[in-house]
C-alpha cells in the first residue's frame, strides 16, 4: 500500500529537499534520532513525500505546496554518499556515512520552491497540510493519495517549477520571490 508523508518545510534552502540534476533527494532533516523513526526511515519505494510551507521567512507560508516527490530509490546513507550518481550532490558531500540512516531519491517530483502553489481546498481540508514539527502519514487513504497525485501529474510538469528560497552555491538561481515579498 502506497503511503503519503506530509511535513512542514520550515526553511527551503535547497538542501532538504535538494532538487538538482534531474532528481530530488531527501537526506537532511527528516531522519529520526534513535527512539522515533522519521520519514527517511519509514518511507519506501513508490511512497510520496510532500513538503508544505512554514511560517518562517525562509519558506513559502501556510497553505502552500513546496514540493511532492515519489520515492524511486531508498538507499542507506553510505550507499548514497558512495554512489557515483550522487557523489557531487551537496547533500552527499555534507555527510559521513552513518549506520541506520537513509536517503530518499526521486526522479518523479514536482518542486515549486519560490513558485509554491496554493493547496486546493479539497486537499488542504483533508488535511494535507501539517502544522508544526513532525510529520503526518497514517490518515491518508489510497483514494486521497491517488486523487492528489493524479492532480499533480495532470496539472504540472515534472521536475523544477521554481527555485529554493536561499539556494546553495550548487544551484545558480535567483533570490526567493516570496522572501522578497515578505519584507
């Protein structure tokens, strides 16, 4: 059964998630710290991870969708860091391989970043949008996931549809539009 994980992207800096080179990865931030498992430990191939806007000036704001990715690969952090396909990615360079840590990789993703879109009421009221720390995944039905992913796939183009709010040096992109609007 496909699962959907929803969490708040409090700071959209281009690192977690990291959308570049035709894929989107989630390595930083969404791993557990021993006692509780988090998204990268729980998600499996074909699950969906959704990041919504937070209230900080480094995020899109409440009610916005920053990104959605279907998990195409789940690798141990060691394999991710050593894999030639990912070695030059900023999120692989920042890590020393640790036991029981994972990386999620997607080539089937919708990243909106500074062009974050309003979450339609039919999804927002379910609610897709998680508030605060942590994540949500147990309440999403297969019908809801199918409706949400079908809406994405028929409405938007795959890949980058915007840039991170404060892109890392690895991404040569303009300033975040919503960061400018909030000043």
